[in-house]
C-alpha cells in the first residue's frame, strides 16, 4: 500500500480539478492508491467492498470517470468494449 503522502497527492489532483472530496471519494482514493497494475471496475469494486470504502456499485460507475478526468487513474478500452483502469503514479 502507498503511504499517506501518495494519498494526499491524489487528493490534491481532485481539488485541482474542482472535484469535491466526499466521504465516498476519499474511500475510493484509498482503494485506488492500493491497487497495482491494470484492474477492471469489478476488481476495483471487490477491493473497495473488502476495505469498506463504500457500499454502492453505482458510486464506482459514476466516480471512476471523474478520477480519469482528474488524472488520478488511466483508462484503457479493450476491443470487447470492457474498460481497464490503473493508478497513475
């Protein structure tokens, strides 16, 4: 898991992009910071549930694109239409 300074850097990126730091997004930031390599939304959601970051799958579906726009994570679209994400160092 990354240290708190890395998590704070992710928080700053969100603020710079005028995204509010809701409780759910803070939980998502912690999960994002702990993820390694490429992961699917389902893998992200599973990890978030394990860490009790948030409870709603809708929260993940709505917020991951915001994290992409904020430059916190990178998105890759596969030929089959699925999407993969990875945390930007």
